[in-house]
C-alpha cells in the first residue's frame, strides 16, 4: 500500500457506526475503487490502531471479519493481504456501495415532491460531466 492509513482511513466516533465496521466498510470501498489493490497489505493491527487512535482489539475484529468475508488473507509473519475479487464481484461491490446513496437521494427527492423526470433531469448532466472527465 503506497498511502499512509491516515490518508486512506477516517474514523468518525460520533457516526453511530461501530468503529470496526467503519474500518471494514472503508477497506471495501478502497478495494472497489482500486486505491488498494490485490496483493497490497493492510497496515499491521498495531500500526492501524495507533494511526487511527483506536483500540487494537477493534482493528483486530475488523481484520478478522474481512478475512471471513474473503476480502483479505492472513499471511503468517507478513499481515493481512488483499485478495483479488473477480470482475463480477468487483462491479457488484461497487453497486452495493452506491446503493445507499441513491436510496437516500430518491427518498429526498420524494420528500421534495420531485417527479422521476425531475430527478433524471438533474442526474443526466452529472453523469455526462463524469463522462467528460
């Protein structure tokens, strides 16, 4: 991993989401976005805990859950290595990450009494802007 954990991970204690879950979710996003690649190693439990100023047991729990999910593998003496997802799993993972944001936007549009057409009219230029970048 070429980035420092502080640059990639952000812990928000007041968010209501358990810290171990925040770490897990952020690893999933970083893998899906390609910022952490297969074969990269996560920082050691001690290093991550120190950098994020959290209990090492919290980081250990996140890493264990990531291992159970098949996101990482434990390499004896080296740490936790990111596993390569297959391309279908990667796209599914990205869509899963996007889903809650879209659900929130749709709910907000409904609260504002906006029609489907109104929402699509706002969304289309945003997507076109992404295509231009």
